[in-house]
C-alpha cells in the first residue's frame, strides 16, 4: 500500500503566468543550416513559432533557412507553417495561432545552396545584408548547424572564411555572432578535439553554443533550484547519507528511421556521452558560486574529471549492455533491433546499457552512480533517483518485511515532478510500517509545460546565456569517460544479443549487476 501525501499548494492560482520567461530575444537573424531536415521541422521551427506566439521574439527578428533543396521563400514558409501546425509540443498538433502566423511569415526567407560551396555563403551574406539594410543597425547573427555531423567542421570553416560570421569582441560593430552545434559533438575524444580546434579557430568560446536538449527540460533546470535554493537537502547530499544514485532514461521508441546513424553510434554515444552524464553532473556537482554560465560549467566539468577511469579488464564490474529483440509494447508487436530497416541482421550495436560510475572526491567517495538507458523499454520515463542509506539501527520487529528505502526521485519526463518516499506507521494497535510518498507534480501546480526544451535553449542563444550549453572542455571530458567503455565493447563481441525483449526493462543480467552493490533497479 502506498500512502500519498499532497504537498500544500504554495503556488498562486495564476501560476501559469509565473511560467513566462523573464527575457525576450535580442534583435537578430537566425540562420538554420539543414532547413529541410528532420530536426528543423520537428523541433526548431515549432519552437521559434511558439516563441513568436508568446511575444518573445524581438521586433527585428528574421529567420533564414538554408538547405540544398530548391525552394522559393513561399514554399519555405509553407514548410515552416506545416511543421508548426503538426507539432504537438507544447500546443496540440493541428492547431495554429493565425494572428501570430501573419506576423511570423514575413520574417522568413530561404537560401538554396550546397554547404561545401563558397558561393552558398556569399548568397547567405547578401541575404543577411538585405535584411539588416532595412533596419539601419547591425544585429546579432545566430548560425544553427542542424546538419549531419560530417558537415560541421567544413561549414564552420566556410563561416570563418566568408564574411557572414566573424569573431566578435568588445570593439566589434556587430553586437554578437553565435553558432549552435548540435550533438553528436564528435564520435570519440579524438574527433571531438579536432572539431573543437576547428570551432576555436573560427570563433571565441563565448560565441559557441553546444546544445544538449536535455538541459532545456524544465525539471533538469529545476534540479539546480531544488539543490541550491533549499537548505534542507544539501546537508544530506553526500556519501554519509546517500547509498547510491540511479539515473534512468528509458524510451519506448526503437531506432526508428535512424539506423544509418545509430548503427555506428549505439546507446553510449547517443545517450550517455551527453544527456545522462549531464544529468549526473547536475546531481553530483558542488554548489556553483553564481548562476552564471562559467560558474555552473566549471562545477559540472569537475565532476566529469573526478569520475574514476576503469580498465578494459574491469569493464565487467562497471558496465552491462543489451540489444532489444522482438516484443510487445503497449499491446502492439514490434520487431527486434536486427529486424529494423537498414540494420545489419547480425548487428552488435547496443541499444541498452547500464554503467556504474564512482566519483573520486570528498562528497561522493564510494557512492555508486548507476546510469541506465535503453530503447524499446516498457515505459518512457527519465528520472534521477537518490536513494538514502538505511538507518544505522532498527528497533522495529517487522522491519525486515516492510522497510523501504528513502528515495528522492526527480521525474524529468513525463509527469515532471519530485517525490520523497519514506516509511510511516500503519494506523492501529502495534507497529507496522508501510511506504508513503510526498509528491510534487509540475503539471498539477502549473498546468502544461509553457515551453519546450528547444524554445528555452533557442531563447537563451538569442540573449547570450550559455549556462545550459556544454563548454568545449566538458565535451572532451565526457568523451574521456565513455571512450574506454566503447573501446572495451568494440574489442569483445557481446554474447547473447539480443538479450532483452522489446517492452521489458532490459536484460536480466542487469539485476545481478546492480545487486552487487546491494541495490535494485527501480521500475519508475
Ligand atoms: C536524442 C537521441 O538525443 O535524444 C535519440 O539521439 C533519443 O536517440 C532522444 O531518442 C531522446 O530525447 P527525449 O527528449 O525524447 O527524451
């Protein structure tokens, strides 16, 4: 039995008004490379349009789409319209605010071109010149690389060599020039370093926004507020009180149409190097001295540097991998990974992994962090669960049967919120215990999420707040953490793949893996 205890409402009735951002974008032109691609259509265009609907774009905002496909400005507007209309995040698919669209559409235009050819950049330069000529002042320029990673370095070099993007400093006439680089940032430490070199040759670090969309999620940002704006959690947030931490990112989707990328990437490059390690950094970092980009990023990077490195011979103690076979999800039969389109019938690509990390510093010595992520799992859920130690002495007779550990669970998605589990006495004669839960739900307190992760992050780019973006040194530090795992796995073929059925919680060996530390996986 679970007893639910409601947190008293501390937010006012008009709480949704509180969810409006405190800032509005600067005057700028956003140039999206890869404007006919999946990311632009599914995430970026809907996000920009929603910022327009909420009045968060500057009066002097413009959007230029760039892609190889021939398209007129009107055809591009139609593409953006359909993307915004069909997105269901955050407003329901099929709906569009016509008045906001009438204000948005004239701000859009399109440049067709091959990103490997210099005349494309000359054409972009002319278009930007035309847009800015009508404004009588030079505005910010934001270049968004929503393109295949193989094109990142070349595009950055072209941006450097053409006049469209310049290194901006205090003496520059232009207020700012920024470039947004999507994940994956490299495929290992060596390639990430090479990409960082290309980026730094063209831009100063403060101009570079390496995006990780998990950092734009509301609850992920709330983790910092939860830890550092309250005084009751920090004193127990350490090795003296915490038994272990579990970070789960479970997906119900399979590889979808992305086998070309995923076959090479696998789950560790796709989810751990970026999203899961970022969640771990926010959970484990020391309090930053200020809520400012470098102060926060310094502390996160220190966590990555403190993660213990392990050798290939020890890999068995620190990692398990899996690949989904056929199964059933929400009543529907789905194929195994090896039966997915464009996947090799004998593929060894892992679609599930659990890694055990130790952080060698005073706060965390000896506390295992279990990170787990997989595709085609029973439920879509991302959460951070901090499990506390057992009381040192138990005086209740039936504690063996009923003890449940204290857990603070931060639900990142869906159903964003925070819960605290603890034991209580069952009413009646004699002492019997059961688990109770205090639950705070974002949805109940504030209604639906006001802004998607991409809206938050695009707005941050337009105001120059890099707090939620990954700095170059941190990206490299994260590759240093995961590279040994990937290399050890590459050297030893997995046995028994596929080893979990679609619709389950992952391979059975995972239970034994976590049990060695006296822990059990949560099934959130
Ligand atoms: C992406 C990965 O970065 O994150 C995908 O490439 C994954 O494979 C996705 O599905 C998960 O994001 P979200 O926001 O749906 O949890």
